[in-house]
């Protein structure tokens, strides 16, 4: 394991965004993070990258773990070219290059320096550094960024900088690479190049994405939902299978609760009526107690939070028929409630002339 992540609270002002995030990352594991917009994926990214420290919990990395993340913002780039920026993230590159460029001028007969120089040349060759510029330039071409290698990074558009970030990450050889929505603006050639890298990468990669083609390649899916995380072993197909089962169970549980609530409401009224009708103090006492017990259970069930049964449309198609029908029913009910609330607000506004809060 290279990382163990627990976030027990992350809030923005009064709004709590996360309260139960927990998962770990194994060496070399590829993790896809999914969840609907606004659920907190990018916020989680900032926390893992260490740029956001304002949360309660622990992000524990194994000692010596090097973590790299695609940068969201770029400041103080100066005249640094795209190639220089990418190569600056390459471990050992600058040191070896420095030796190769400067030692021949000064080493003379110094055997130590001659050995260091020879080693550096060998190591550069082994690591493919002599061809790295060509290699990176080709990757940039594939990412629809031709002729940018020697241009200042600062002169590129936001979308182009994001692609440069992905190329940089691909060469960083870290233990864990964090990548936020990499394929959003990629065509299929660029995407194929990214996926090839993901498949072969030795480092662990955590990628936030909705892209099915990327999610097919991961070892695990972490879904953010209602402030919590659920971790599913396997790729997206495995996730769909497991999710159909657990969503079905949740919906069944919730329907059972709704039925029980309806039942209890009737019981409370019955006991109340029976209590009022009785003359015998013992019987009155009995119905009073039954009424209280039912009221208590009713209050507890009504206080239970409604789970959000969110699954994307295609996943619903992948669910079995019965679960899909239940899901549609639940969604329709939510929409009706929403409509009703809207009509209610409009009605209040017409009646009172102000916008109710
Ligand atoms: N700096 C911030 N201040 C206040 N609210 C924020 C801030 N950053 C994000 N949020 C809110 O937190 C929620 C989650 O945002 P984000 O992590 O970007 O979601 P995602 O990437 O899953 O779409 C959103 O409702 C967003 O408005
Ligand atoms: Mg985001």
C-alpha cells in the first residue's frame, strides 16, 4: 500500500462536502474516481496533491512516496518553453545533462570526473534521454500540439496547457500520479496515447474521469456519493455489476421503510382513537403506551436520510429489469416532489407578493 486516505470532514463555509471518505491505494494500482458534478472530485484531488490542507482527516503516504499532480494553474513561467517545462519534471534529467555538458570542459585527467562522466553518458542512454526531446515532441504532436515544443508555455491556451500537463505526468516516473479529467479535450489519437501510458505505467495512477474508455483500464473505482466514498474492485464493467446489486438492495430497504412509515401513521391514529374511546384506566394506559412506542419508531424512521440513488443513464440500462423499474419510479417521485415545491413557491409568491425563503 502506498497511500491510506481518510477524510472525516471537508466543508466550505457552512456546507459540509465530505464526511466519510476512506480508501487506500496500492503500489502501481490504477484508480478511477467517479461521481456526479459538484460532488467533490476536484476538491479531493487538491487534498491528495497537498494543495488543500483545510480538512479533517489523514492522508498517509508511505515514506518516500513521490506524488505528482496535473497543475491546475501556472504562475511565474517566464520564458520557459514547453519542452523545458516537461523535462524539468523528469527525475535525474537535469543532473545528468549538467554533467554531460560541463564536465568535458574541466575534467582533464581527473579519473573520478571521467568515471562520473562515462556513467552519466551510459545512464542517459539507458533512460532514453538522448532521444527524449524527439520523443516528447512526437507525443505533443499526437496531442494535437504540433510546433509548441520550443514555444513559451505561457503563450499556450488553458486547454493546451492541460494537455502539456498530461505529457509531463507521463514522464514523471513518480510513485503516484494524480490526473484530473485528462481526456476531456482529447481526440481519439490523443486518448489512445494516454490510455497506452495508463495501461503500462508502473506508477499508481488516480484519475478523475467520466470517460468509459479510461475507466475500462482501471483496477478499482472509487465513487464519491453523498459525502462518502465507496470503493469497487475491478474496472467499470465490474463496477456496473456490483452497483446494480447494491443499488437494488438500497432501494428495497428504502421502500420497506416507506411502507413501515405509512403503516405506523395508521397505527398511531388507531391507538389514539382507541385510547380516547376507552373507559377502563388499564386499557387507556395500554393504548397510550402503544401510541407512544409507535410515534417514537415513526419519528426515528422519518429522521433517516433518504439515500440518493444516482447512477448514470447507461448504468441504469445495464441494471436488471426490476431494479431499473424501481429506479425510474424513485426518480419520477423525486421529480414530482421537485415540481410540487416549485408550484408551491410560485403560489406563495403570487399570494404574498414576496419570495418566500
Ligand atoms: N473554494 C471553494 N469555495 C467554496 N466552495 C467550493 C470551493 N471549491 C469547490 N467548492 C464547492 O464544492 C463543491 C464540489 O466542487 P468540486 O470538488 O469542484 O466538484 P467536482 O469536481 O466533483 O465537480 C461544489 O459545490 C463547489 O461549488
Ligand atoms: Mg471537477
